[in-house]
């Protein structure tokens, strides 16, 4: 058995019941084969891959909080500090009932390589809780966030580990967590990113993941002589990433015809009304059924289905494994040209393989959605120098980072004779820097 396959087998054996973590590890390690082949003896002696797949530290804790009726609830909190070879741990906090250790580990593992690809000095981490923010009052959200941060604050710091948003964690939650951290530590530091603008947040961080997704997709298409203007795009999700992906796609002259949430999906042949979508999701925190008012040609359907709508470009921006093999077949049958992952690991293993076999341009999440964490790193820089940059300055840096990132993964793929395979390119380019840093730092 090859070294890579030995390590994969070991991960599966030692981490049972964590299928998403297995999936992420397999996808990365298998594509590293050509690099591993060049250094196999040294990697084996130094157990480099074994260290790579084992988090440096994992924290799991009780989060008790009181609801508006005086009832106490207990959730589980997690922070997985996966790899700090190239910088402080960095990654979001997911609040969703589906959260468990395996989900946080898959996200933390992906984050190592994504963060490396940004070119900025940030290590990989992820956290969250099985808390469900849906339907909770602001006071209940605050109670949860304060309790969560009371324990988390012992493990993070501006130069140690800097959490941020993810599913279910936006500006409101980051604000409550920041307030509690400051109160406990008596320190005003850049310990979280995605903060509100009056207390150290960066302009363009809210938009960054969605905008970055479009910047890198546009660059990939441009390099294949395809103009994004005039193209039809299907987006899934209706949260932070989806909203700003739709906004930027429209600014670039494309037409986005779908979006979705966990209860249903919208098809709007006239193009999604972004102001209406923001009002429903960012202001009212309501369901997509409300979209129908005032949109005569729009349709709402319960369940899932955005990938059944014909499009040139598909942007999955909701959650993991939301684009299946059947969806991929439907997209290809409808003539899709490109798939770029806004969410983390949204495409199943078999769907990814199928899209690649069919010659579809495919940008994997760790490259495509890296604009969010890259801009978080820019927020950290601004906090360190106690200055604010303008929206245009941050946005221009984000664009530069995403364009560079595309060329780095494209070159890495070519170097190992996988021309056009951006999965291999992203995994190798992300790994190389982390590997060099790990080797230079000795056995730690
Ligand atoms: P949000 O919570 O803002 O939005 C998530 C969206 O996806 C909502 O519309 C939600 O619907 C839907 N969704 C979530 N879980 C499910 C599910 N199990 N089934 C169906 N729909 C679901 O999160 P973000 O937009 O921040 O995150 C979306 C994805 O992007 C995630 O994979 C995240 O890890 C990734 N990402 C986020 C970054 C960021 O900066 N925020 C950066 C890089 C990646 P509903 O509201 O009904 O639950
Ligand atoms: O998946 C991700 O990259 C994020 N949720 C953003 C992490 C961050 O630190 O901004």
C-alpha cells in the first residue's frame, strides 16, 4: 500500500463515524501522491502526513444557556486547532444542529490548505456548536454566545487563534462573542474577525467570500476565453456567501436565476432581486417564501432543486455534499461550463469525479471561497496596525489575492502534469508551503 493510502486507512480506523473528515482527508492526500513520491523516505521517517492529519489540539466543552422561558439548555462547543505551521489558527465558527466533531475536523483540515493558498500567514482551525440559532430571540443568541465564549476565550487570542463567521455565525454573533471576550480578558484585541465596523471590523469582509468567488471564477473563465457577462448562473444558499456571490455576479453582467435555503428554493427567470433577498435574509431573518411578493415570474418550491435549472455556471454556496451525482448529471445535460464551490466541500466525491471526467471547469472550495478568510487576515493586519483601510483598498487586495491564487493553482497543476485539474493544483500548492514550514520547525 502506498504511504498516502496507509495514512488514509489509519485516519478512517482512528476516527470512526466521521465520514466528512474521511472525505476531506482522502481528497487532499490522494492528490498529493506526486509530491509525496518525491519525498517519500523523509516524509515517512518524519511521519509528516500522520502529523498533518492529526489536529494539534481539540477542545470540546459544555455550553449551558437559559432561554426566554427560564429553561436551561446544554449544547456542545468545539474548537479544533489543526495546524499552526504558517500562522495562528484561523477559521470560522459554525452554529448548526448538524455540527459534530467530524464536521469541525473536516472544515479545519480544509482550512489549513485554503489559508496557505491565500499567501497570508494564517494556520488552520475551525469551531462551532450544535446550537440552532433559527427562531431564537436576540437575547437567547446573546446568552448562547456569551456562554460559548466564556470557555472558548481560554483557548484563543489575537496571536494564537482567531475565529470568525461560518454557517449561523454572522456579525450579530461575532459582536456578542467579542463583547464577552473583551469583558473576560480586559483586552481590546483582534481576537475575532468579521467584527462590526465601529469596533475593528474590516470594510468588505461581509462581501469578501462571495465577491472573491466571482473574482476567481471570472479569472478562470477569462483564461479559457469565456466572458462571464451574459452568462446564466445558478446559486444555492441564501446566506452570506450566496448573497454576495449573487451581487458580484450581477455587477459583472451575469444573470443569477436561483437561490435556496434549507426549506426550499427560488427560480426567478428575471434574475434574483438582490435588494429583496437581502431584506428577507439579512434584515427580517425570514424564509424564502417571502420572495414571491412582487416577483410575478418567480417560482418557489419546497425541498431542493436549484441544479435542475439550466445554467452556464453553478455556484453551490450552502453546505457540504449538497451537489450530488444526479445533480451533476443534470447540470452537464443542461450544458454547464463551470462549477465553482462557494461552500466548503459542497460537491460529493462521485459528483466531483463526474464533472471532471466531463471536462467541466471545476474550482474547489479551498481555492474558490478563500476570499473570506483572506479578507479576515486583512482585518487582522488592520487591527495590528490600529488603522482602517477603505472599501476600495480591501476589495482591490481581495481581487489581487484571488487572481494570483488562480494562477498559483493552475501552475501547480501544470507542474505535475495535471493541466486544468484545479483540485490537484490547489491541494499541492496549499500543501507545499505548510510542508516546508513543518519540516523547518522540527518534530512538533
Ligand atoms: P449562512 O449561515 O449565512 O448561510 C447558509 C445558507 O445555506 C443558508 O441559506 C442556509 O439555509 C443554507 N443551509 C445551511 N445548511 C444547510 C443544509 N444542511 N441544507 C440546506 N441548506 C442549508 O452561512 P454562509 O453563507 O456563511 O456559509 C455557507 C457556506 O460557505 C458554508 O459551507 C461555509 O462553510 C462556507 N464558507 C463561508 C465563509 C464565510 O465567510 N461566511 C467563507 C468560506 C466558506 P437556512 O438559513 O434555511 O439554514
Ligand atoms: O470557511 C471559511 O473559510 C470561513 N468560514 C471563513 C473563516 C475566516 O476566518 O474568515
